[in-house]
């Protein structure tokens, strides 16, 4: 079987600026953000250099057909992934019906499920469930013991102070018997496969900030080579815990935004004033990838075509980027070679654009070296912050919609660009045929996807 | 939510059984064996007690679970724990 053409026929997303793909797209064009101060309560446990984060909107999971049992059995990261998958499948024209009411599972009519794969990226998987249950394991019995001891002590300021501190050591009320299946990273792809009864290859990719791009790339390849006909592909992340430990992990590494002369514009990828990335509470995006003829036969809506994929590994440092960016350059050249176009044909680049000093410097130098200098460049992270394992798929979704609609969102808060590149500062109409979305990850993983407007 | 009567607790327990085991409330046999008839899959039993704990905002210790065999046992157990006359 030769190379088959692969198209995107459905999108679903949840992120800080949208609870569905349309809301996300329109709010991105409007330059919306969701920046909030970090929870006041976290300051009781440690000091933080960064002070802001990008929050998810309130979510009612029952709106996506999920039950209390799902909320109790799945980590929030998997719930986000399931919701995005459901929206993407529906938008792709598939009808979702109940398969087993007791199990809470669905079937996707007209989908040959054994010829459909699930490919999901996540950075930390169900880390929230692990940490929440850990609070119960460590604190519940010991708190009762200490409270009991304090009751027998005479009233004093020290006693009151101990009571206050004890009150700050909160934990979930009950240890969850499903915690193992909630925290394991592969629960993200497995939960989609189980929920929607999809029996083809089911793979979780854990490449930190590149996971959401790698998953789409591998789904694309699996369809292109004929292994499967349809893929539910994307990424998801949920980074939250009651004590701010996840936030502190990134904060302690010094990668979060920490220049707060004006918090409103502190998150400014590719700007001279940038000081790190905006921590995001998370999100998810799912793309339905489909072999072109399969899509046409069922009159599926076609959003864009995936043309090529490239991935490389720096083999350099766990958290530092290779200064010359040769690993990234190799990845880009592999991707455009796979797409059978020249890099100069790319008219729009959805950059990794984190806002860290080194990323933006190296990324802009690579873009200068390889691409057409007129190519439009933006960073979706300038709007929603860094959603780690979800970021690549949210950005791929934006890239596909940019090709479809011939317009792009701005690179928010960019006033003093670090390079003489064509950064997007206005939402305008463009004749876009080819676009590229790229991600780089802690560990040294680089991945990029070439897309083409459908119909050319 | 506070429960004042045995009937209120029974109604809520039956609602949870319906929610978890997909058995319509009218068809729940209060004296049927949970382990042998209503939820032979042990994971369904885990789910049932997890949702009951969530609903009534409490914990059922493992040693207490050994005394529960039917839905009526659940209703009686929760009523006792909440101080409601059985």
C-alpha cells in the first residue's frame, strides 16, 4: 500500500479560553486570556517566584455525557480527554450512542472500531489523583492522632497555632480504590478507547511538552501506511493540586514567568521582556484523523490535510535546549521532506513559543535559518499558557483552523520582538496553503506537523 | 444533605444502586444478595460503596463491609451511622 492521504475531519478542545473548539477558536482570534493570581492558600506552604497561572473555566462534565462514577473513577486529565474526543467525533459527523448503560460506555455508529486507533499525549498523566490520594495516605491518620493529643493539652497560644497549622493540612475525605488506574498515564488513551469502544491500537505518548504533537504524528503515520483508517489523536493535561506542588515543580526549575512589572502582559513569548512560560491548569484537544477516501465516502467535513511529520531527539540535556538547535532543525527538515514540499513554502508557523529566554531565542534563530522570512508566526501559549502534554494538540487544532479560515490569532503581548520575523500582531485575512506546528520537550524530544489547506 | 427518616435514606440508597448498577428502582430487591445477585463483579461492589460514601459523605470501614450483604443491610447500616431510627 502506498502513501495514503490523511485529513482532519473533526476537532474537540477544552482549554483556559474555551470549553469547546468553536469557543477556543473565536476567543483566540479575540486575543482572550484566562490569567489569574495563584491561589492565596498555596502561600501557606512555600514561596513562589511566579505568581500567575492560566485557569480552566468551570466544567460540568455531565454536559459531555459523563456520570458521577466517571468523575470518581477517572483523573481529571482523562475526563478532559474524553470530553475533547466526544466533541471531535461528533463534529466529524459520527453519531455516538449508549452501548452499555451500567458501564457508562458508548459506541460510535459507522466507525469500524478495529480500524480506528487512539493516540494520546500527556506529560504527567493522572498526577492530580496521585497527589490527592497521597495527602490522604500521609495525613488522615496522623492528623487524628495529633488532634487527639492537642485536646489533652491546656489552652495556649502555641496550642491555637498548632490547631491552625493542622487545619491547613487538608486531604481528600476518602482514599480512592481506583487511584492506580487513575494515575497511570496510559489511562488517558485507555479511557477514550473504553468510553467509545474503539478497539484498534491504543497508545499513550509521554513526551512532556511535545506529547500532543507526537501523538498526532504517529496517528498520521499509522493511517498513511494503512495500519488503520481513522485515528482519535490528541493530548491532555491537568496540572493542579491543593498545595501547589505541581506549580512549584516548574517554579523551582525557574521556567515560569517571573517578571511582574505588569502582570497583564507578563506572558509575552518572543518579546524582549519575556521571563518564562505561563503555567496552565491544563486542557485537552483531540483531532479526528482519517484516510481521505474513507472521509469522502461518508461525506465527513474536511478541515485540513496532514502532509508530513518529523521527530528527532536532542540527546543533549534533560531540561536544557541544545544551543545550536540542530536537533530541531533536523526535525523540521524531516517534516517538510515527508510533506514533499520545501520549507520556504510554509506560510504560517504555530511556534512552540513558550516565553522562556532560551526557547524563544533558539526557536527564532532556527526559523530565520530555515523558513521563508515572510511566514506568519504566532504562539498559542501567549494566550493560554503552557498546557504541557495538551499544548501540541491544541496548537495543531489552531493551525488546522487557521488554514481553513485563512486567518491567525495574534502573538499576544508582543511589543518588542526579539527577532525580525513576521510575528502576528493583527488578525487579518491571509491566503494560507501550508502551515507548520512544532513542539519541543523536556528530555529533548522535538516534533512537528506540516498541514495543507484542503481542496488545493 | 441531612437525612431525617429511614424512608429518605432508603430512597437515596436505592437511587445510588440504580445509578451504579443500572437496576431500575422498582426492580431492586432489598433482600437480594449484593455479592451473588446484584453485583457479582467485585469491581461493581467497589463502585457501589464508593458512590455511597460520596453520596453520604462518609467512609465505610472494611470491617463494617463484612456485615453488609443486601441493600437492606446498607440502609440499616447508614441509618445507624446517621442516628436515624430503623
